[in-house]
C-alpha cells in the first residue's frame, strides 16, 4: 500500500475508499454555508485537503457519477491532475450543466480522487511511425458498434 502524507484543514474526515474495490476516494466541499451553483456556472470549491504525493504518482480529480447523472454537476477539467510537486490545497472546478440551480452544502461529496502511477517519456525523433490497421483514423474511425 502506498503511503501518502496528508494535511486535512477541513472539518470532514480524510478521504477514504468506500469499499474494498473502490478506485477513488470522495472529496468534500469545505465551505461554511450552502452555495448555489446556477446553470452553466463554474465554481472552484475548496476541500481543505493538502497532499504530498511521491514522485512518479499523480492524483486525478474526477466527477462523481451520481452528481453528474442526477444533478448535472461535473468536474469541468476532468480529469484534473494533481502533480507530485504540488503542495497547495486541493480545489475542485465544478460546473452545473443542468437547467436547474444546485445547492452545494458544506461537506457534500463533490468529486472523487484517484491516485495512480505514471511514466515519464523520452522522445525518440524518427522519420516514420510503424503501420497499423487503424492508421491515422481519428474520431469514429473504428465504427459505431
């Protein structure tokens, strides 16, 4: 298990895995009073959480499927990336894609955080890339079924 240092300045518990097989941990709104997020409005929501990831790891901030599906609330830069050298407060960029105002309440679970290993690459300049069946086919090139 990876050990990650955390400073929690919120009044909510540290992020945790809800089940044994969960990939993400919920982040909560660290606000003092309810806030209205109007249709198409964006808001940067503080969590009160600060983390120190080891080099070679990142934290991805992703929408919660329930909020997105039921209320139209999502993470606008999904997934947001937290680099290992970032030491500031984790904040979540939310947007209301519904036609209704959304009341965000203190402690609301607003996003999920997935910590994962990543690789760094070293570019190798070449004249040509290998051929594949797909080739340069882009969006929709593999069909709809």
